[in-house]
């Protein structure tokens, strides 16, 4: 507003200056308020992103999983029947053999061992001793023969006398003397033969006669039909009786062997269904528990813990053609079914956690996590049977982070 001369009144200038001053004083307050609002919005807790699962009814099978291996059901170890020099085995592991026809090897007699100087001197001394004994036996025979001649001559003289010149007693005594001298001669002859045999035995220990192989080799043939699983002794060598040579079996006749913890084996029984996985084929193999051995054994785990384990043997049920590629001692994964329900109320196992001795889970309700206690039953590692505490259709939090508590705001992860 101005007067007629075009000049602004003084009071108008003062009013404009006051408005500008007020605006300058309000600007810092406005900036501070905006900063406080931004900080307050930043400190406001945001909903935690979580994954959820649903409680539903579904079949549930509880299985005990353990590493296992295949093995030939019936194995035969071919051993050396006697000591001798074994010929080289020309077969390799995997070759087919027929019972009573396939010649694995032959065992020949070995030459006499070499004598060291001491053993040779001892053998020569034994020969000299036996020869001396033969000489003594020869002289004893000569003496017995001379005595027999004298006894025979005496008996002939007695028989030539007639009448009562010689009594009956003297006649009987002469005949007895002749019989005794004849027996002494025969005994001396036998003693001489024994001495000669002992000399031959002593010379045999001293000499090294040539080994005659023809007609003396013992053939070792396959006792059963199948394939060679292992050749324990391949090269030619001197073996003793009972030395393992080869192992034979039928790769088509295999079974599954698993070392199960004793506390898990208690829940198993013959006939339980078994799933054989990780064997190299596209589909698991069906099998059945045949035997649970009654004796456990101690095994050290990878962590150095002593464990009591039990051998559980399983038979394949209608194996496919691809399963014929399995051999002896192949690694497999054994899963034994110990509990099953066709209609169980199941919850994902990742939604459960322990709080003291109780099982709990977080239920997603109205954008918040609500802690719920429940009674859990059997579990297969992926899903757990719910006995009480949850209802079908409830949404639960899967693997909730530590920041989630009862009443924490949560949002589903997209």
C-alpha cells in the first residue's frame, strides 16, 4: 500500500521484515522435525520375512537310514589241499569258472631242502653210525649161525645113538637148543635188514634226489560254478596246506549288508520293507529284511565315538535288469521302514524346535508369530506326526530366525 506520491509507508516495511524473520526461525525447526520423523520411521521394527509351511494330512513312513554294501551270499575260498610248489594261476578276477572242469592250478612236490655244513656233517655222522650198526648186525648173524650149526650137529649125534644111551631129557634139551639157535639166526637176519633200511634212510637225508613231477602233481579245480571274485595267490610259489588261492562266487546272488546302530535295530524285524538308494540306478530298489544278527560289535565312528552296531541282511525283491551291474562290496544307501501311517497329521520337521523338554512351533496368524506347544510323534526327518497342539490347515514358520519371538510381526517371503 502506498500514498498518493508513490512512496511506501514506514509501517509497511517493518511488517515485511517481521514475516521474513519468522520464516527464518521456523526453517530449522521444520528440518529438525523432519529428521526426527525419518529416524523414528527407521527405528520402527519391520516385519520379519519368513517361510511358511502347512499342517496337512498325508501318509508318513519312518525309515532308518544307514550306509550299506552288497555282498555275495555264498562265497567259496579255494585253498591248497597239501604243501608243495603251486603253479601260476592264469585266471583273473571276473573270469567264469565251472565246477569240476576249470583247472585253477596244480601243486607239485618240492625238492629236498639244501643242507648247511652243520646239517650235512650231522647227516654224514648218522650214515656212519648206521653202517657201524649194520656191521655189528652182520657179526651177530654169523655168531648165531655158528651156534645153530653146533646145535644141529649135537642133535644129529643124539638121534644117531640107539637104545637107552641118552635119556629122554637130554634128547628134549638138545631139540630145544636147536630151536633156540634157529630163532637167534632169524632174529639176527631181521636185525641186519633193519640196519640196511636205516642206512638207506640216512643216505636219503643226505642226498638230494631229482624231483619227478609226472604223475605227482595234484590238480586244483573249481569246486563250484560262478566267477572269480579274488585271486589271493597268483604267482608260482611254495605253499603250505590250507593256503588260500582264490575266491569264487555268483555275482547274481547278492544280498545287502548294513551296519545298523543297536538302538535302531531293536525297532526292526524280519520282513520290514527296505528301500535301496544311491546304488547307481535311477530308481530305488525294493528289498526286505531277512535277518538281524543277534550279536552286536563295537565300531569307532568318524568322530571317534564307540558305537554298538548290528549286521542287518536284506534281500532284493524283483530287481530290475540294471541291478545286475551290482557286484560284490558295492556301496549303497539302506532305508528300512519301521513305522507307517496312511493318514497322519504331519508338520514340516523344520518348523519344530525344543524348549526345555517340550516341542514348540510358531504359527502364522494375523501377520504375527504365535508360539504354540505341541505333542510330536514319529518323524522321518522331513515331516513329523502331530499328536496334539495343531490343526489341519495351520500355517507354521519354517526355520524361524532367532529374532522371531512370540508376537513378533512377520511377513511371508515371496
